[in-house]
C-alpha cells in the first residue's frame, strides 16, 4: 500500500495526475490498478500513535544496522567501480 501511495504521489508531483484522480482511486469500487513503486529508497520511519510506546528489540536493531552498513559498503564499492569505468571511457 505504501508503495502504491508513493507511486500516486509521484504521478501527481510530475503533473500526470491530479487530486481528483487520487480521490477517485481511494474509492473501493474503482477497479483501476496502480503499479507500485520499486521498494528501493522507501523506508518507513518515525511511526507514532498517541498513547503507544514502541518496544525496540535490541538484537533486531543491531542486525538491521549491520545489514544497512553492508548494503552501504556494497553500493559505495559499486559506485566507485562505475566511476572508474566512466573516467576510463572519457
């Protein structure tokens, strides 16, 4: 659902759709489909509800930090390699 909402907001931001279209899409009787955005770059953060305190699992938290760091290192390495290839092609 979040990926579809992000896709809808992107279409509206690009001027391809408008608020009336979004209102129509929220009607459950409409059968039009909306292709969800790719999950890359979409991160659910800072969810807050009045009167609810979240319990954070410290093990899961530390594992996720490790995963994020590993992803960062691999993407940074790929970016550096591609940069070198691009420089070599000039």
